[in-house]
C-alpha cells in the first residue's frame, strides 16, 4: 500500500496544481500548441504562471518544446504525456458524474 500512495503522490506532484490539468486537456484535440494559444484557451492564466507550468512539464518529460522560428515555439506531448490523457479523461468523466 505504501508504494501505491507514493505513486499517487508522484502523479499529484505533476498534475495536482490548478493549471496543469487544464493545460494538458488542450492536447486532447491538438497535436501541437503555441504559448499564445494556451494563454488564449485558458483565459485568465498569468503568463509567468503559464511559463512556469510549461517548464515543469518539460522537466517532467510530459511535453517537449520545439522551436518553429526564431521568435516562436510549439509544445507537444511526449509519450509520457500521451499516457496521461486517459487519466485526465477518466477524471473528467468522474467529475461529470459526481458534480
């Protein structure tokens, strides 16, 4: 049981903040997303907060940042990130059922 709790803690450390699940859900329909698109899609996220979340997701190996031109880049999910999508989908289903 201790290992299971540790595993839940590890997952929560990655996706347990306010913005990360919201950001990741956009990858359900988009293969790549630019910073400004994520900012527009979330509506009220502070650019510093968005940047910090994207850096954390990169460090965790959930997304990869790909430059597309000198001033732009796109973000896309890694395999590790794609493996999170069913988890987020299940969380959405659970929430719809019980809230």
